[in-house]
């Protein structure tokens, strides 16, 4: 099982400014602001992490893609479609 590198298991209180209309409607609808905020921040940080990884490994990715273009997909003759 892969460990989530972002999750620490601990909680830290933070101050956020959110529009009063959104807060009122969310409370009325029973939306847990902490859970929704955490999920949105997690999604945003995972997108940044993925983009940074791609940028850091761009040279290898390009070289690998060139090799595939030139050589074909390894073992592709064994694929059953």
C-alpha cells in the first residue's frame, strides 16, 4: 500500500477568508467546510506536484518517447487484442 506523502494524520487549525454567502449556503446545505477545503487543497497540491515532476523529468520523458517512436512499444508483438 502506498503511503500518502501529503497526509500527516495531524490537524492544524488555520484561518481562511471565505465569502459570507458561500459560508451561509454551505452551512444551510450541511456542507463540511473543513473537509471540502482540505479536498480542494489536496487536489491543487497534487496537480502542482505532478506538473513539477513532469518538468523535472522532461528530458527523460522526451528521450523515452523518442525511443518508443523509433523502436516501437516493447513486446507489442505479444499483445492480444
